[in-house]
C-alpha cells in the first residue's frame, strides 16, 4: 500500500477551509505524484492521473472476477489501490449481480456495478477539488470535461483487457467480445474456467463447454484469437474460491491445523501457473479454487 490517502480524505478536507485543501493537495502531489510538480494544469493532471489509475484497478478486478464489496469513497486510494478487503470475494459463476457484502441489499457494489460506482466516486472526488477552482487555473468545466472522458477511457481499457483474455492480438472484434460476454450472462458459466476451457478444450468436465453454442463461439474466436501466450498472462488458473477459503479457516478454528490454509496460499502465490496441478479433477477440488 503506497498511500492511505483516499477520495474520502479529500472530501473531509474540502469540508474544512479551502486554504487547507490547497496545502493538502499540494502535499499529496509532492509526495505521490512529484512528476506533476511545475507542469501546466497541475491539479487537472492530478485528477486525470487518479482517474486513470483507478480505471486500471477496476478493470483488473473485472479481469479476474473480483468483487470489492464496499467500494465507497473512503475505500478508494488516490494511487490506484483500495482498502477494506472484508466483504470481498472472487466470482465463481458469471453473474453481474453477484455481491459479497451482507449489508449490500440492493447490489450497489455488485460485480457489474463496479464501473458506474467508480464513476460516481470520481464525481465526488471532483467535487472535493472544486474549492480549488476560483483561486487556481483549474476550472469546473475542465474537471467536468475530464469526467466526461470516463466512459470512453473505461471502454478502451476494458476491451483491451478482454482481448487479452480471449487471446486477440488486434484492436478489433468488439462485437465478438460482446457476444462472448452475452453467452456468459445467459449460460451462467464459471467465469475463470470458461477462459481456460477456450484455451485448452477438454480441461473441465462441464456440460456447458460441450454445447453447440460454446463450440461455435470458440470457433469464431479461434479464427481471430485464442493466442495462448496472451491468454496465459491474462487468465488466472486459480482464484481463492469462497468454499475453499472457508474450509481452510474452519479447519484452523476447529483444530488449529493450518495445512489447508498453507496449501491454498502456496497455490495462490503462482495463480497463473498450472504446473503441478491437475485441471481435470472434479469441481470440488483444487481446480475450482
């Protein structure tokens, strides 16, 4: 963790005197973004850099099926990191409404809602910077113009990520990516395993991967992608699946034995490597971590 300064920290300081906000913002830039010092539109560049790093972080979450659980402004760092890993988990079967926080009754922080929540958080961050506007070169219109770029920039990052997951080494095929995502929505397939099955057919004994629709999609993807090198870098072989984490914790609480926990930890230290593990075993074993 490079910084404990959050969007929410700026909201708190902005509620105080504007002079304090300026001193605080200058301190944060000097400490965490010294490359911006002395540049034109420093505050605007600061906001832009925070937005870029936050988009990269959330796109990376979507890449591996991670759901944060409490993605509020007080859990968003200004350097593209996050806080509060209590009610978080990795999605098993693809469902954009998946939540892992017991208090999230309305799906505010669901897997598929992390993009709009990031936009909402960035709007609050921009509002916190607005007291700087009357006394600096920064203007509200400039902040709004940056925010208006959010959707296009997120799309660009997201589809670049999805092309890697599908082994596509061109800048095209958006419609095919959308078609595959729609298949995931309709089939409720296992998110992690679906990409591994595309890469190596027959990896999993799952009837969804033997359907005509999946085979047709794989053939379409094979014509333009399924580059194994790209896919290996983008698709984890293992994720910390909830039932196995719970088993490891229960074993320790009941017996004081850390063997399951240590085994799980050892596997997750190299989540992109399949060496030494068998992907053909039943779904309840290590394959479904």
